[in-house]
């Protein structure tokens, strides 16, 4: 059985699910800032944001870390490669972005968001930029 291939497949699947959430949740925040706190639409956004974070993003992030670390264990010598160190740093930063989004979601849930739609539009691009660099690091292994 090709355990490496199976683990790698699950890693890619979990990364795709996590990235979908990292790209969609800030977009929901952009729209949420445009509605009145306590309105029916705001309450709908709160449900959507909570479910996205708890049912998709959190499990996908955890799975990404588990399968990614398993790949490192299954591949002797990877920890000596610079590209992997750079990738891991970016994944840590992506995890920090995830935690920031969780805090923003809580602020919306408690009707105490202080950020503008422009702020969330910019924050929506952060995971995208990190993802692009990670993909090229993994494919090109430049160092």
C-alpha cells in the first residue's frame, strides 16, 4: 500500500478545504459589515460564519497540520531542506490568519466589529498570497 500517496492525497484535500474557508470567510465579513447589527441578515451571516469556521475551517486546518506533519515524518531528509522551512513558516502564518478570522467572527457574533469592509477586502488577499508562495515552494523546491 502506498501510504505516502494516501497521506499526501488527504493533505491536499484538507488544504483545499481550509483554503476555501480562508478565502470565503473574509468575503462574508465584507458583506456582513454592510448590514445593520442585529438585523435578520446580520443574524444569517453570523450563522454562516460560525458554521464555516467550526464545521469546515477548523477541521480542515487540523487535518492539514496532521497530514502535513505525517508527510514530513514519512520523508527522511525533508527537514534539512530550506524550502520546507519557508513553507512551514507560511503555514504558521496562515494559522495565525485563521485565528484572527476566528476572533473577527466572534466580534461579529457579539455585534462589536470595528473593522470596515475595506479592511476585510485587504485581509481577503492575505491567504491568497501565502498560498501562491507555498505552491511555488512545494513545486519548485528552490532551496
